[in-house]
């Protein structure tokens, strides 16, 4: 009897039996899965794995080896070991670019260029210089029409006209809002002066208006004017005219020149001026051309190939934009070819220049005002505030107030170059914040225009000289209509590579300011009084909340810009700990749509409240070390006026509040540049320098390792 065969036997007889020949199914390497419960990597966790940090270690090691060799050489020659040590200079790197030790004070900082660009002026110079060179941050390019001829010759300040095109009366040409607020400020000033026992004439306004109405100008022939202006000469042949002119020469180009030139200011209100440009490449080229011409004309470095032996310290705003810093790095390394570049923030540079360890720095510039608290050489991030008004707004408001009171030179137009310079001169000469100087006074000025005889005007002023700079504390009197025009037209904001959200730095103080000004977000289908179904309801006027009650509340948690945004679904509850982060998220998303405007005294207290973080000792320290710098604050009596306003807002801290100026008789307008020059000469700042080799390899990614702040 034949037994039944198994399945394996049948497969073997049919040749289908599976055999193992120890061969893999594929030759492609197979990666086994990682044990998710226990794995470890050292990638980018040690300093020697990061190129910038590794280069710093290698440089220090080479210096130690060089010092040891020199010491051994001196010992072998029988000399004193101490005589062979390198020259110890805390004010410089201790070495020239070639590696040879420097000798003498002439070489300290002579190979470092400090650049501080602003909205109106560029300050530049070598770190070894005592004072910077100031150049207007403007470039004039050949154009079809000048800036005063564009837009139909619309003047600045903007004036209203009648339906038939005729000029309106001076009291009505600036609108009802300006007239009402100006009248209210005049009335408040009279009440304040009477309270301080100062004499106030009841008809002072009528006196100056009647005088200005009947004050004709006197004409002075050009040959009798000893102070004639040297205008920029344009070649008679238009084809030989230069394509662009930078700096002071650009402001002295005649209005009716052939060919025409138009002024471009690439930086406005601390931002890129995207409104006047059609391509961002043109904007970048203008900034590069202005700085390049300043280096050649002011520093005497005519040959660009010599710039490879120089380093550069570039001053950036406290609340900077990443695209601005990255573009500046590319410009300095690629276009200019500097050997090394370093960045420093404005408020930190101010403390370097003044020699302060801790301070609340208030920088009142031409078109922006920044406030920041400094502690032990670092900017407190949540205390940074950037406001979009400055000295130029005071100039424009002063001219509007003068025109309101029948200024004899009624044709003044700030879009004309000689009128712009005249307005700045009038503000500098006559504006004050001392109440004892407020009385009907007679002044005069000379109007000099290219191709015309000099005209001498006499006029009277009363309270306009004080009310115009008082706009710092009542900024609604300023004209903010066009400050956001063209914003983000050319340059997109920086975005996070992983999350896609805004990547520019934020601060809790700036977020509180923006959240206070921003309109309320839509809730339950309502947006500004409109219902989702299309019907409209009258919007209830929102009363401005007390900002200081929020920032001074000890129980209030510190704001964080990185909070989780509220979910879009209305039914999803918001976690209790995340409710306070919603205003910061709103302020972050509306930064480009809301203009940060707040009275200066309130902005200072807001910044100090966030910088002190509820500590009474720090609060007292910052209130007692408020340093005011910048050209916009150089008005007689400004410091005493600001100190009095702060004491009125904080009577409990009145004995601790003190407004100071930079020591050692430093110019408040150049103290930031001076701090940059000090920083460029410090040997301890070598870690923040970006070299040529590491820039070629890593580019802008170096900023995360080289900046002195959290990039």
C-alpha cells in the first residue's frame, strides 16, 4: 500500500519547492526603522560642528599659539618675557588685517567704517574719527519733472481749494479738524500760562494776524546779498548732465534745471520708501549709491578695491525688519566688498556712546521715534517701541500753524527744495518749549531761490513756536494721511520657513500700542457696525482703554508674541491661559495696516513698564536714567517739558524721574554713531564680525550666530 505523499513531497517532485539560496531580494540598501523610544544624535549640538563658532575657536587658538611662540622666542634671546607680549588694546582688535601687531594710537579703528543710515540723514565715518560726517539721505535722479511739479504741482502742506479752484481763507484751508484742535491747544496753553502766573494778552492772536497780513517782503538784489547760496551747477548740454547726484548737492539743484531732477528718499519713517519706487531693485540701488558716494567723498576712499581692507559696523533700528538687515548684509559684502561686517542696534549703540550700563533710550529722529530699555549691554526685547513721527512732522505742523495765522510767505511749499531747507531753518531758529518765551515777537528771514533776487520777510509769532513741538505729546495734530501709502507694495514681509507666520521681531510694548490703536476685530458676524447679511447698524464708538492700567497690573502675565492664535471655529473654547495672548496676535497680524502713534510721554512709561517687568527697583532705575537723543529733540526746553509731563502722569514716582543727556558734551544727534565707533574698536566684539569666507558659505544664515540679539 502506497502511503499518501505530503504537500512538500509533491512540490519537490514538481520543482516548486521553496529553497533558500541566501540571496537578498534587492541590492538596494535597506534602512531599518529607528526605535522611537530611544534614539540620540549629536548633529549641530557642539560648537565645533557650527562653522562660525569653529572659526572663532580656531582664531583664539592661533592667537594663543602666536603669543606662546613670541614668549619662547624672547626667553631664548634672554629678554624679559613680558616685553614680548602683544600690545594689549581693549579699544581695538589688537591686530591689523595682515596679522601684524599694530603700534601707536593712529591705527585704532582706522580700518573700520561706521554707517548709521536714517530717514533724513546718513552719518558715516571711520571708527577712529571723533565726530561723524552727516550727509542727507537723498539722491536726485534725472526725471521728466521735479517733485514739486508732479501731481499737478500740489503743494505741501496740502491746502484745500474752493470749487472754482481758488484758494480758501487761511483759517479754512487745512480743514475743520485741524482748526478745531489748534484752537483747543491754544485755549489750553492760555489756561496753563495763567495757572503759572504768566502774563497773557487777550488779543495776542489778533495782533500777529493783522501784522502778518500787511507785511510785504523787501527785495534785495543778488549783488547786494553777501550770503548767496552756491547752487549745484548742471552742464549746459543736457547730455553731459550726470545721471544722479547725492547728498547736499542734490538739495541745491535748481528747480527749473535742464534736465529736470527728482529727489528720492529711499528711507521714510524708518521703513523702505516703497511708495516712490516701481521696482525694489531701484530702491536698493539708491541706498547703495548714497552710501558709496558718501564713502568716496567724505572718507576719501576713492578706489573701491581698497575697501577690501576695511570692516564695517552697520547700525540697525531696535525693531528692525529682517529683509532690511539681510539686504544690508548683501550690499556691504557683495557690492562694497568689505572684509568683515557687524551689526548693532541703535539704542544699544547709544549706551555704548554715552557710557551707560542701564538706561531708557528715547531717540527722537526726523521721521520716527524709538524707545527702548537697555540693561547690562542688551536691549530688553519687550520694551521696544517704534512710533512713526519725528522732527519732520513738527516742521510741517509749524508751517501749517504759521499759514493759519496769515504767514506772509503764503506760497511756501515743502516739496520745493529751497522751501524745505527754509522750513527746517525756521523750526531750528524759532521753535521753543519754554513758556516764558511765549509772547508776540518779531522775526525775519531771507528767501533765496535760484535765478531770483533775495526776498526779506518780517513776521510775528505767538504760540505757534510752542504748540508745533507740543505735537509730540498730542500727535493727532500731525498729518498721518500718507505715511502708510505704498506699504508692502514691493517688499514682502519675512515669513517663517516652517510655520509660515510673520518672522519680524515684535515686542510686548509695541503690540500693546498697536492693539490700543487697531480697530476691534469682527465678532459674531459683525464688523465695524455691519452685519453679515448686508444690513448696517450704527457702530458704537469705542472708548480708548487705559493702557497703563494694563501694563502696570502686577497680576498681568508678561505678554508673549509667540502665543497660540485663537481658533477660527466659534464653538471651540479658548484655553484659559491663552486668552491674554490674543491682543499680541492681533497686533502682529496688523503691523503693516496700523500706524503706531502714541504720545511720547505715554510711550516712555509703557516701555519702562514692560522693561521693568513689575520690579520696583528696575522701574526706579529706568525712570532715573532716561536719555533723550536725536535731532528731533533739540528744541530749547524740551527736556524740562518732557520731565514735567512724566511727573504729572506718575506723581508717585516724581522724585525718581530724571531726563538726562549724553555726558562729556556729546552731540545728541551723533551719540548713536559714536557708540558704533566704540563698538567697532572693542576687542571683545570680535565674535560678532561676519567674515568673507563664512559669508560665502552660509550667507544670511550667519546672522543667527553673529548678532548680539536673538535673531
